[in-house]
């Protein structure tokens, strides 16, 4: 048994996330966590809400709530939606927690003592109407590159060009709309990432097993142009982690907070302390996952994220960890994803385009979405959600292949042998061939899952389902029964045991359907099929079962057309 630490990129607090966000981090992380637990490994799976920064303040302002109240409410909403999608976090924390405040301030003090923080004077936009400096996202105006009149001070959403607030034409405050702005000097802390460039490059080059997507993005930031730049880690905001060196004040930094990108990754660690604190357990219980001097050296740490998060996790967060000079666990493997696009365009949170997580659950159960998203995960390139593809995949894979198999064999057994596993018959060549093929497929499935090849894992699992259907079609126990009831009993017994096998193997992808199959088979034996032959004898003759309800229904053309129209517009 191995120990696995898994983190998913933490979702931002400002609203409900769309399906592209889900498949880019949380869902594949859950797949992997469930698989590893199924194999008997010890797993700690952590996630949290990312609650600081200007978008949180703006969202709270639009909602007419104090920012702390808004974040608390939205954390509850996101937590409930995560439960709805059966995301099996061991803890779903909050970056605004006292634990993250203290740990962020601790790291800042360590980095300063190591000479990796510089105080840098900057020119920033000051709003007279608001009586405050305006961080980049608080400034809006016209993009100098494309002319889009709602560009933000950090980036133009229309042409994606990176900007500074001072680049904008006709700038205005995103808070009050005031154009009474001026440029003033203020001092901020910068993390001296450039000082760690050689050490980072050596570390990244040692990760020969990482996805090309991950390493290519990291190396681009390290080596292209002027190379890795120092980066500001403080902002003139009210909401956030106050700037301190550990438990000491930081002279000249009064009234400032740490920039969200600095404190958000630290929440991965703080989240583990939140987890043990909530249960009244000692610090040693979380330190064994995060401190290499407390046993974390033998932990395998895997991160999941969309490609836009790769620079922070391959460069900035490792600088924080390495630069602290302390014995913290560094990531072993980063699984990054491309983008999932939506029906001929892009998912867009700001424009409300696409299917959002709460909407998805309102029209179909989680397993339908989990299966489609994971089997179409954007690994090697961007992928696209279309309603036609979604309908076809659900109807063919889930309803026709898996659901049909479960329904046919259980109903046949009930009609001919009753609701107990039948006795009699001896397996022959057909059964031996099935066993050999199943064994190969299960091993291939394990290999794909071990290597976190999400789409390939789904293909292997579907192929395992198909084998059962092909066997059932070939053996035709309903025909065999007419001349050799004992042989039909053996074929049926094998089919019922296949259902239990499918439940175990499918649980990482479709946990609700797997639980339903297992309950119908009257079994609580979730042991992994290391020995496929033994697994196909887990339900002995005489074992009681029930015929389950329909596992998956088909999506009609009328439903598909309705949903396509409903989710094409703008979500407010």
C-alpha cells in the first residue's frame, strides 16, 4: 500500500463553475483518488475555495453583501455542488481560513529571511472617488490592442492580451465607474523568482514523466524572452491575508494584503491542517503528508489543473516551497489539461455561456456528466462539448452497453431461476476465452489509470463492459435454457458476477451507478479484482440479488434540442 496526496486546483469563489472548470481539475482528480482507494492505497484528497483577490470583492459588491459573508455563502454552495457531483474530497477548505492566514505569513517571513523578497516602488492607479488604490482588475477601459471597451487592467478578455492598468485607454474604476483617477507611487513586495531560475529548471528537467503540456508551459515561462520574472505578491486591498512576517508586523506594509496567487497555493497545505483541526486531531496527522521531516518523503503528491494554472504550480509555488528552506513536500506529478470548449464556441463564466455545474445536476444525475466529461477529457488537445455528442455517448455507452447488460441478465435470471444466483453447469472454452480477455483488459485499465490517462482509461472500461455484452449475445442463456438448464445457470451466474465486477471497476467513473449495481447484487465486497477468476466467483450459488431499476435512461431528441436552446444564452 502506498500513500497518495492529491490536490485539485482550487476553484475561485466568484460564482458557480462551468463544466470546463470541472473537467480541468476536480473531476479527474476525483477519478484518480477513487481508483487509488479502490486499489487499497491510503489517499488524502484536498481542495478548497480560492477566496481572496479583486474578483471576490467585486462579486460581493454586485451581490450587495459583505465580502466575508459572500465568500462563506458561496463556499457552502460550491461544497454542495461538489457533493452533487460525488467529488470525494477528504476536506474542502477555504483559503480565507485562519490556518491559511498563519501559514502564508509564515512562508513570507521565511522567504524574506532567505533574501527572496524585495520591496519595490510601483506606479498604480488611485481613485479619488473611491479613496483607494485600484488593483489591476479594479480598473476597466478600452484595450489599446483591439479596442474592446470592457478590458480589465490585467488582461483583455476579447483579445487575451496581457495588460497593465496604465495601458488602458479612458480608464475607469470598476467599483464606482469614476474616471477621476491618477497614477501614484506605492511600495509592494516582490518574490525574487529570478533568483531561483536555475534550481527550478533543474527540478523541472528531472520530471521526465510529466505530461508534455506541463513541462512545455513551465519551460516557456522559464526560458522565453527575458526568462522568469520577479513577481509582486502584495496588493492594496482590504480583503485578504494581512502582510506580516510570521507573527511580526512588516514595516511599511500596513493596510496591504498578500496577492491571491501567493496565498492560494499555500492553502493546499493549510487545508490539511483545517482537516485535522476540524476533527480535533494532532498536527502530526497532517504533517505526515506535507513535511518530509515528519514522514512525507514517502508520499506521492499529484496535482490536477487546467493549463492556465501551470505557471503558478511549476514556478511560483515551488519557489515558495524551496525558498522557505524548510522540509516541505514538493509535487511529484502535475496532470494538466487543455480547454473544453462549448458547442462551437467557448465556455465563459463572465458571459454565462455553456452549462454550469448546478444546471447540469438539475437536468441529469451526476454519473451522466461524469462519464461524458471524463471519456472526453481534453488531454492532448482542446476538446468540445456538443449536445449531439453528449446524447450519443450517454445513449450508446451507458444505456445500450452497461445498462442493457445489467437489465438483461438480472431479468432473465429472475424469470428462469428466481432472485438467487443459480447453481449448476461447468465453464467451457467460451468462458475461459472471456476470462483471459477480461484479465488482459483489466490489466490495461489499471495501467491507464496508474498513468492518469483519463480518456484511455474510459476506453478500456467501456471495452470491459462490451465483453460482457458480447459474451451474453454469444452464449445466449435464454436459448441454452431450452436444452441445458444447468449450462444456462452457469452462464447466468457468470453474468451476475460480471455485474459485481463492473461495479468495482466503474466506481471511479460512475459511483452512483456502481453503488446501485452492488446493492442489487446484495454485495458489500468492493475488493479490487487482482485475480479476475476469483472475482467472477464472488457471488456463489444461492446468493440473493434483486433486479435494479433502470441504471441509465436514454436522452431523447426533444430533450437534447431543448437543452441546446436553453444553455446557448447568457446566465446572469
